[in-house]
C-alpha cells in the first residue's frame, strides 16, 4: 500500500466530504451532517479559512483515503492549542499505518507552530481508536464533559432572553 501524506487543498474537498459522510455512518449519526462540500471548501480554502487539513492520498489512484482536520484554538490556561476535529481513514485502507502517519504529521505541525497542547475527542465505545490514541501516549480525560449547542438551540435560547 503506497500513499502520500500532504497538506490538503481545495481540490481534495470532494474526497474529504466523502470521508465525513463515511465517518458519520460509522458513528451512527449520518443525519447530523449539515455541512456541504461548498461550505467545506469555503471554510477551509476561502478568504477566511477556519481549519487546516492533512490528507492521505492513495499513490496509485490519487483518491483521498484519510485526513486529519484541525484548527487553532485558545486556552486561557495553556495558550495556543490545536483541536483535532477529525482523524479518519476510509475503512478499506485501515491497518496500513495511514492514521499513525496522519497523526504524526499533525503532531509535527503542532510542535513546529509551538502550540502548548493538542486536544481531540473520541467516542467512548470506539475501542480501536481509544487503543490507538493510548499507543501514542495520549491522556484520556474522564473529568471534563463536552458541552454543545446546535444552531437551533442557540437561537431558541437567545429568543427567550431579554437582550
């Protein structure tokens, strides 16, 4: 299996979005994907990009077979950090070391930029991913609970407030 690890560009968006849909199916939540290829392209490669991506490209076909999508965040305690939103390798190409190579490149970028910390999340039932992250020496933090609000929940809440 021969593949290339490189920074993604807008020509990769179709393959990236295919990975997003595949991941949503794996995580049993395909109906929750509201993003589109157009938005993914604009948000990553437009005038005001909000994320960066490292892709794995199959050397023989040029297909995008994996990605690590991340963005810069900030912690009042730590300073600048990277948040890894998704690390995904298409199922057919798992077990070839692609995920590790993507993660290595992501961590190299974090070191080179000088971030103080990297963070990401993993579903509690995704035992292969948890084992992979532990093999990297990652700390699993059971103390912090992820909080989130959807666009509709934000609007609903703000509509009840006297602003």
